[in-house]
C-alpha cells in the first residue's frame, strides 16, 4: 500500500464490517487515522484493536443525528481534524416479493439510517470542513439507487435519495472546497443481502440469497464478482487528492451492471445479442 492518505483523518460510519471495514483497513494502510462509528461494538472494537493507534471505535447509530454529532466531535478532539467523512452505514430493510406485500413496517428505520444518516453526516462533517480548508465526503448509494427493480422498494428509494442529495450538497459545498461524491456498489458479497432475508426460515433465506446472487451474476458484464477491496479502492480515490477536481459524481463499482446487460448469458453460454 502507499501513503496516499498520510496525515488525513477519516470517519467511517458502519465501519465495523462489510464494505466499511475494508475502507477502514485500507485508509489506515494509506496512512490515515480513522474513527469507526457502528452499532456493532464487538466487531468495531476488534477492528480498531487490529488497526492499533491509527483507529478508534465509537458506538454510533447513524440514524440518530445526536450520536453522529458525538462521533464527529470525538474525531476532531482525539485526532485533531476531519478530512474524510464516509457515510457508509446502510440497511436493506426487509425483502418483499412485491410492493403489494409491503407493509412499510421498516420504512422509518431504513430512511433514518440510509437517508437522514447521510444528510446529517454530510452536514456535520461539512460544518467542520468548511472552516478548515475543505475535505472529502463519500456517500454510499447502490446500484439499487441507480437502476429500477423490485424487492426492496424503501431501500431503492433511499439510495436514489442519496444520489440526488449528494449532487445537491456538492453544489452548495463547492465554495468551501468540500467535495461530495457517491459510490454505488453492486453485487459485493457481504452480510447485507442475508440481513434482508433474516426474518425468513434459514432454508428459505439461503435459497433466496442464492437466487438473488445468481441473478446479479447473470446481469453483470464483468465475469468476476466484486470484493469489498474494490469499493475501498474507489473510496481511497475519492478521499485523496487525485480526485481533487471531482465533486457531485456517482461512481458505480458494479462490474458494469448499471451500464447494461452482458452480451453472453453465462448461465447458458448462449449469446443474447446477434449471432
Ligand atoms: N454489498 C453490496 O453489494 C452493496 C451494494 C449496494 C450498496 N451497498 C451499501 O454499502 C454500504 C455498506 O454495505 P455492506 O454490504 O458493507 O453491509 P453490511 O450489512 O455487511 O455492513 C453494514 C455495517 O453497518 C453497520 N450498521 C448497520 N446499521 C447501522 C447504524 N444504524 N448505524 C451504524 N452502523 C450501522 C453494521 O453493523 C455493519 O457493520 C451500505 O450503505 C449499503 O447499502 C452495498
């Protein structure tokens, strides 16, 4: 690894596992100091311990602006600054076969974490950054926020909101040299998908997760699945100075899924285009 983020201080919400922990570890490897905010104290503390003096854990529910305020304040206090804010914490909500079956029981929670968490995290970081020479804010959207589809309607709406908000905040905050960009991952194996089916029987959940993963694999032009490290790579790029002329952008880290259908259908080997 390089030294791309030497001297920088970052916050990663939802940083205890999945894509978040890959970003934390990569940021530290690039010379940054990182505060991990997550509701999972066990995993968050273990990760901070592994990273040594370069990382701290603070128990934080990203859906609660008061807790985010304490997260940012502690970061500035302990590490004397804030240059990078990654609003990564996100939940899928419950998977439904159809909008016709959706009771919206988890609407408030999904919106609080995925939308309010991103808005409040952006505002808090930007308030500090605006008076301290600027910074980089990275919001996690999803292919589900770019592309229409079924199953998790509230999640899709929340992730589309993240994109629109990110672009709007980028316009407002540009005058302070605060850059705001989105990463829209797709099809990266983490616990996210399994959590969407956690109310089903284990067998049904496993069947559904496998079916969804197969469908996503068929829809992705690049033959390989992505990894959390692929998302961490994009985050380092947005966090560091190489992307200094980028703001208000959405980077799909999805193997080409949102670009279009693959030419070859991998399940049958038959060409879907012209012969
Ligand atoms: N994995 C993918 O392919 C994928 C695709 C599209 C978008 N995303 C987005 O990337 C982000 C990370 O997803 P992931 O796949 O790593 O998910 P994950 O479920 O594996 O990990 C999420 C992390 O966030 C934490 N978290 C959950 N609710 C929280 C809250 N209220 N406050 C603080 N922390 C909380 C969890 O404890 C966990 O550590 C999410 O915003 C997700 O929507 C992921």
